C-alpha cells in the first residue's frame, strides 16, 4: 500500500468521516468537539494512501521537553492490517526521541498490548528496575436518556414522518442542490405515507421516544422472494442527529431485530452507519444499487 505520513491538520469533513468509520462517535457527537481537540493537539500526523485519501491519524499532547501523551492512533477499517498504525506510531516516536516520557492509555485488549510492545512501549507494571503506577480520572458519562421503546401506532405517523424527513436532510441533504424543495425531504408527503402504512400494518415498526416525542424509529420486513439473501430486511433505522451516540440507535436495532439474521441497504458514503452496523455483525456482500438521491447503496448482511 502506497502511504504518506506527514504532519497536518485535516479538513473537518474527512476528519469526522475517519473517526466515524472506526466508531469513535464520542468525538463526533458533540458539534465542534473533535475540531477543537485537533486544534489543541501538539502534533497531528496523517496517513494518506496513493490517491490522497485520509486512512489514518495519530495525535499527541506534549510540553515538548519532558513528556508526550499519545492521545489517538486510528486507522480506517479498509486500511487496517497494512502497517498504517505502525507507520504513524513510529513517526510519533521518532519525533519524540529526545523526550523523556511517552505515555498513553488504550483498551485492555491483547492485540493492543502486542501492537504497542512491538514498537518499544511497555505497560507501567512491567517497567524495571523501579515499578511505576499510573492513575486516571475519567469524567462520568452523561446520564442515559429515559428512552421509551414501543411498537408504533397510527398516532405516531406524524412523529415518525418528521424524524424520517429530518434524518434524511441531516444525512443526505448534501446529495441534492436544494433540500428545501426536493420531494425526498418533504415532511407532508411522508406523513401521508406513514399514516397509510401504519394503518395497513405493512411492516412492524418500533419507535424510541423521549420527553420531546419520537426521536427514532426502525422497521423490519419479512422477505419472501425465493432468492432472498436473508429471511428479514431491516428496511429503515433513523435517529435524529441530536440523539446520535446516546444508544438510541442500538436500542432500536435490539428491539426491532434482536440478533436475528437480516439484510439491509445503506449509502456507500455513510461511514457512521457502516461503523454502527459493523459493530452489530453486518458485513457488505458486494451487492450495490441506488436509491433516490443516493447514487450508490451497498447491501449488508449478517
């Protein structure tokens, strides 16, 4: 793999796409937080492939003399296992050769330990001759929202339709010239559709609500065609952007589908969705299509 590692601060769009692709939504859920973190870093290294695409990033915080803290080392899923993370870490260590301490925190996974030990780092408990201790204080996570998950009724048609249209605008508005006039983003049309579908009971639909009303919904449909790749299809799962990263999407998926085999379609250019479904066992089967203003969709299965 052709690779170029250099110090730079990427553009916000490609930066967020990379963090979303690896599922690090804690950085991207709060508007502006990731951009502020990047600007406040002492060093930001990027790894780009031969086409100039951002495939990896590492960043540090340092006083420049006695300590450097490695905050992030991340690699796009499609580029993992090709030496990208190692190249980034090696460059961090090369630039920190004269600094007394290089420290980091990471997940307690065997592969993580093997990766960092292969590049000369050791866990504090293994430092010799004098053992070290490490201490950390983590901010308490935000309280879990008081979600209510239930089956949808006709009375939910307007709430579902507004989430449907708003989510499309938030996610796919960039695919059209004017979302305000494009029919795929029209709320009234979707209200009428949802009233009809819910009255017919065409497919099971669940909603997740908070004190403001419906914030997300999911629908699953049985597939009866003889050439169906799976017995069920997750036809829709949408959550308002303000509820991203709160567990609402996972709550919906669990309620609507559980761990049953299924297929679904997702926009090729939607890294957040790909990361979410990958965590839930879905993989692309190589089939592509298109849908409305979305030029390319890919089918995922599990």
